[in-house]
């Protein structure tokens, strides 16, 4: 049926592409956390530990979010993970050269931001278009993700070099999280009735 296979065009298209882009911005911070730690006055060793914490947290977060997707649905899982990601960035804001514990806690929570950038876009595409069209649609979202990731790394470093602070980058991350939550909410709302899939 046509109503079960919406066209990848119009607001839904741009919403999905924007979501992929926002996820790319979030994921890229994982590669910049060592520089971020150095900008706060931490040693290289502390920055390396923070990077390792994020990598370990991503593994755990994927398991937790994967189970949550099955239990409570894609939409609620996305919003919960966005909330945790927001808390992570706020802990980054609160970090300083004498608060390595705060940085490490933020890094642990930021694992959820990286995890949703991998898990939620394909789940949302499947929700909106169904498994039959997943292979056709998701590569376009993945392209937006890859492009945003490629742009984000030099952008974050450019901002730091120009302003001598990572705080504008953290503000950008908060905006990306808010945009991702909005896009996911809008898409799940409009996906209801498009394909018979649990999106609550």
C-alpha cells in the first residue's frame, strides 16, 4: 500500500538528513575529547583516559539503548539518550583543570551520545519507511552523517584556535542534541500510520 511506503521527499527527507547531520556532529566530539581536555589544563594522560572512557561507555550504551528500543520504543529511547547526552555536555562545562572526575563522568555519559548516533538513525529510517525500503533510504542518511562528521573535526579545532575555548563547541553540541531530539520526535509523530512499527 502507498500509505505504508511514504516518499523520501519533503519535510520527512530533510528531517532525516538533518538528524543524520546532527548525529555526525555528536559523534565527532569523541575524537576531539583529548584536545578538549588539554584546553582545560589537563595532562595528555587525562585526555587519553577520557577518550578510553568514552569508547568503553559506547559499548555499554549500545547494549542499554538496544534493549530500550525493544522495550519502550525508538522515540522514548532517543529522548532519554538525548537527555543523558545533555547531562554529559553540562558535565564538560563544569570540568576544569582540577576536576578530572567531572570530566570522566561527562565522558562516561557522552558514550550515550556516540551510541545514539550509531543506533537511532537506522531505527528511525526503518520506522518511517519499513524494512523493504531501508536499504534504499538509509545510505542517504549515512551520507549526511559522514559529511557532518568530516566537517565537524576541523570546525571544532578552528573554533578552538580562534576563540581559545571549547565552550562554543559545547554550545554547538547542545544545539545538535536539541535538534536531534526535535527531528526524532517530529519524524516519529509523522511515521505513526506510515508503517506499522512501534514508535512510542
